[in-house]
C-alpha cells in the first residue's frame, strides 16, 4: 500500500515524518492482510495508540487508513473487539492533540480527517447502523465518533443523516438507552438541532418534548448536572425558530414542567452552585424564547406570543420570576437580570399580565411591598449597570400600550411634604410615584445626579405616547418656591436645574483639554445628561402645554442654547439639546408672544446660527450610528464540545458585560427612539426654515383689499393704503436682514462651493425670497387673467344668446308678413270671383254681402297684424337696449363690437324688403 493512498489528494503537502508513515502503513498492512485474528486485533490497538499520541501519525492515517478501517466496520461485525478498536482509532484520528492556537494556514490533522471521513461514501450510514448493535461500547464509541464528526463538518453530517431512512429515529432511540449512551446521544442532538429545521421537525415528531422533561426530572431539575443543561439547550433549539413547535409544546405537555425548573424554596435556595446557575440561565432563556413568540417576521408571532404569555401566567410563573429577579438579591446577577427580562416580556402589551404585576406583592409578612416598588428600588439602588437595564426594561414593557397603567403610576406622584423634600429616608411605605419623585428632586451631588438620571428614565416610560400623563406630570410641584415668581417650582423646571448641575459637575471633573474626547463616555458616569435630555425630548413631543411650561422660564431656552454652542459639550449631548430646542419651535402654539415659535427661531439664529444648528443635528446622526453599531445582541451561553461546565465568570461576561463602556445608553437609546428622532428632525428642519423665511406679522394682501371700498372716503382709503405700505416696508427690511444673516453664515461655513450650490438652488437665501415673490406675482397675474377670460366668455355667451333671440324674432316677423300676403292674395281672388259672378247675371236672394264680409275680414286681419307688430316693436326695443349695454361692456373689455355684430339681421330681412319694393 503506497503512502499516497486514499485522501492523499486532500492534503497540502506531506508533513508527516517518514517514520510515522511507515509505522502507520505497517499497522494498516497487518490489519488488512493479517491471517491471525489476534495479530490483527493487536495491530489495531497499536495503531490507535500511535494515532492518539502523534499529529504526524494522524496525518498519515488520514492519507491511507480510512478504507481499511471502514472495511473492518463493514465486514467484521461478528468480531466485537475489532469493531471497538476500529471505532476508537477513528475517534483518536478526529481528536485534536495540540489544542493551542496556531497559524491560520497551519495543517490541522484532526479537522482534515473529519472532513475526509464525512466525504467517504456510505460512512455515515455505516456508523448509524452500528447503533443497532447489542454491544454497549460499540454504541457508545459510535455516538462519540458522530459527535466529533459533527463538530468539524456539521453541514455534511446533517445532510447525510437526513438522507438515511430512520437516521434521526435511531438517535432518538438512544435517549432511552443506558445513562452514558443517553448523555452522548443528547449532546449529539443538541448539535444537530442548532440550525437544521428539518431535523428539528423530525426530533419533535419523535416525541422529544416528553423525553427531554423526563430526563430533566430524573436528573433532579435545576439541581442536576450538565445533562440537565443539555436537555434545556435541546429544548431551546427546538422552539427557537419554529412557532409551530411552540404551539405543539403548549398544547400537548404545557409549560408547567419548564416552570418547575425555576421553582425555588425559601430558606433552601441560597446555595447556588456553578452548574445550577447555568441550568437556571438556560431555563430562563427558554422561557424568554417562548415569551417572544417566535422569530421576527412570522405572521403568527403576535398571536402566539399572547397565547404563551397567558399560558405562563396561568401557571403562576410571575411568582417564580419575581423570586429570582426581585426578591433573591443573593442570587447571581446574571440570573436576576435574565429573570427581570422575562418579567418584562411576560407583561409586554398584555393588559391582564400588567394588572397582575401591578397588584403583586413581594417579600414575607409583615415586610411586603408592591412588586413594582421593589423593581423601582433595584433601578435606583443597584450598582450593576446591567441590572439597572434589566429592571428598566420591566417598567418599559409595563408602560408600553398601557395607558391605564401609566395613569395609575402618575396618580401616585402626589406632592411631597416640605419636610420630606430632598430626604433619602424611606420607611418602606412610600408609593411608587412618591419614591420616584423623591429620586427626581434630590440632586445635590454627583451620586444624587445619577439617581435622578435613573429616575428620569422611568419617568420617560410613564409619560411616553400619553398626552394626558405628560400634562398631569407638569402639574406636579416641588415644595420649594422660586424667589422671582413666589410660587412652587414645577418638576419640569427642577429637572432642567438638575441638567445644568450635571453639566457643571462634569466640567469640574474633566480636564478641559480632554473635554471633547471624554464628553460622551459613560464609563466616567456621564450618561446623566443624555438620559435627562432624552426625557425632555419625549416629554415635549406633540404636547404644546409642556412646551409652554418649559418656555415660561426665560433661562431654560438660554441655557440650552449655551449648551448647544459650548465647545466642551459632546456631540451627542449637543444634538439632544438641539432637538429639545427644535421641539420648542415645532410644537409651539403661542401666538405673538415673547415665547412663540418666531422668537425661538430668532434666538437660534442669533446665538447659534441656522447653519451651525443644522450641522449639530447632522452630528447627532453620526452618534446614533455609533451606538447602533456598538449594540450587539447578547449570545446565549454555550457548552463546550467536551461537555465541560461553563465558567460563571465567562458566562457573566457573555451575558452582561457587552457594551461595558455604555450599557445604559445602549438600553435607553434604542432603535425606536432613533427612528422617532429622524422623523422629528425632518419636521423641525422644515418648520424652522418656514418660520425663518417669513415675517412675524405675515402680512398678506388680496387685490380686492387694494381697491377702494364702497362708501369709503378718499382720505380713509389713502390712510389704509399708507398703513399697508408701512407694514410691507417693515416686513421687507426684516427679510433683508434675515437674508443678510443667511448669506453671512453661508460664506462663513460653506465658502465658494456653498455659494455655487446656493445660487443653483432657488430655495435658499436671497434667491429663494426673490423666487417666492416672483412666483406669487405670477400666480396673482394668472388668477386675474383667468377672471378676465371667464368674464369674456360670459359676455360672448350673452351676445350669442341675444343674437339667436333677434334671429328668432326676425323669423317670426317674416312668417307674419307671409301670412299677410297670403290673406291679400285670398282677398284679391275673392274679389275677382265676385266680379265674375256679378257680370254673369242675377244673384241668389240668400247670398251674403260679399263686400261686408270682405271689409270685416280685412278689418280683423288689420287689427291682428297691428297688434303683432306692436308686440314685435316692444321686443325689438328691449333687445336694442340690451345690445347697447353689451356693446358698452365689450368696449370696456377691449373687444371690437362691430366685428361681433357684423352680419346680424342681414341674411333674413333684406331680401324680403326688396321683394316688397318690387311688388
């Protein structure tokens, strides 16, 4: 057998020593061609020892040993010792000898051997078939070998197992085997189910939930060893990515077996071993997965989340979570934080669970207190930033979409007594609001400022998206009188004082030379200013009454302007302060007062400059991006491939110490707030530009206002026009001053490039105002033109109408004339007939008097014609009057009347008159 046998093509050079190659080749030759069974068994044992001790032997074995060993597994099933030896040899070939980290391009024999073995055709099928053997060690070594393969080549092994009929079923059957084999099978399944959804479905179908909880109960629950950890990890893998698996667990077994793991007994629960801590953490993570309802984007996630929350609440999980998170201060910090997070997800957008939390008591009689009070004490008193973040998350979830809960908490913020102001004494009987208010109004030193900032975060959750609560809190007074006003100071004004105190304290603590670099570092305790400003941003949003209260003190706006323009202030704090100022413009409904939006914009222009102000808002985006990129989701604690117990210190680093430089800012300034700020900033920019580009009086005029009114004297008319011109002149001077300021800022900040951009953009600076004026004039001219066109069209329609009426009258006159001619012809005919009769002889005695009849008929016809002619003359007179008025109106509009009336009346009447003259 040559040294370049099977697998040689997969190695990058031959790094095995000649001695090791020859030894491995010699042992393989004895195993393959030996005639004595004992000699072959001895050879495989010696080969296993060599491969275990030498990396070069592993490399040589990978190049030429797999076909020999696999043939042993396939053809010599009756020889148990040979099968055991072959499996042990394969395990040794896949187990790293040197665990130190080497160079990236260094050859790792164990990993390469695992890759080669997984590529062997029918190798995985052959190994799974060995699980049916009766020998204990064969099944045990086979599971170890599969685990080693899965560690190095997970995807290939998963595909191979799925392609084998009943492959997963055989592994599931191992869970019912002896304890050692069960544990190995459990570990293998935890690796297989991490990401493979098809394998997860099969495992669930094979009854994994029942078997998992059976093993956990058998091992002693949270007090069990690493096997309990593997079971809970396997359970988490099965429910993490599949909502259907969560539904199946809830509707078949239920959540009670999982809740039992979290159950602690008072007095006997003080002993938290390292493994017990890890088991509880994994159980809490699994509970958290179920409370989240499934992966993002699934359409059934919200409904499933609500059902899981209710199912957990029915099994009284809140009591156990409060025991771990709020009562058991002797529990490890990692468990307390994870339990508090589970409480938050339990009550998130669930009114029933919110009510349950608000009515829950913690502690033992007689020292009991509401659960929300206990959580608030954790927020205000913990020295661990991650525990503050977890407890703050509970209040955030409780207040989200819970207007009744927010109002309930606000109602407890009664005005404190003067004797209690600034006092840190607490007899344990204070309400939630009183305890919160006490922390908000005590800010005398740096420690109190940190307490105040934490309370500000809680107050922000209570008033967020609730206008009623925002206005209720501005009515809260503190028991000190402001000397200039002689009235009680509001809570809003006190918080602005706390912000100023935080800035002054920071200025004393920091070296001025390093102020820019250290301004936003939370590690120095300087998260106080951003958190207070965050509260102000939320408080002023969409609430004009809060804006009015904020601007009632003239020092507030001046202080914020100074904070924004200070070079010693960090970019993040400057940006948040600029947002508060922008809200004083955007949500300001005061009309023509010292605190209206126009006055705020003027203050921005004079103290900062609009260009600098907008630049500060742009810097805020960069700060947001840095916090978003730094926010890395926490990873669940994992178990090493050797099934060793995790180090609790390492676990705490994984679960708690991420973002150690600014964990509080990352929690407070979440992506939802960033999205809100982006939309808010856009509205602020538009509003500021709109107000700045207009005059304060907003003088407008309509064309009708410039005309002299009916009954108005010339003197009054001239006075009104003069007053209007004065207002216009004042507004024009104001606009010129503003344009000069904008041009100066543009030249100072943008240079020639900015000027070119401004000249190409009509909506900026002076050109924008000129363009706006021209546009308004054009619109007014267009409107007047449209009015004249409409009047002209109406006049033309009236002229056409009367033209048609005149034509109709002429037609009627012609008809009457024709009738009269017809009568004359009949009369002439009758006279001719009468003359003929007279000449012919005697007339009958009864013949009527023809002359009398003729005379009577002529008289009647004459009367009828005269009446009709009189009516026609009256009509013609009226129409002539209308035509004269229309002609005058058309002359005023500038139209040629003769051209409009040309040809009217000539077509019908003239020929008839000529005919009558001819007759």
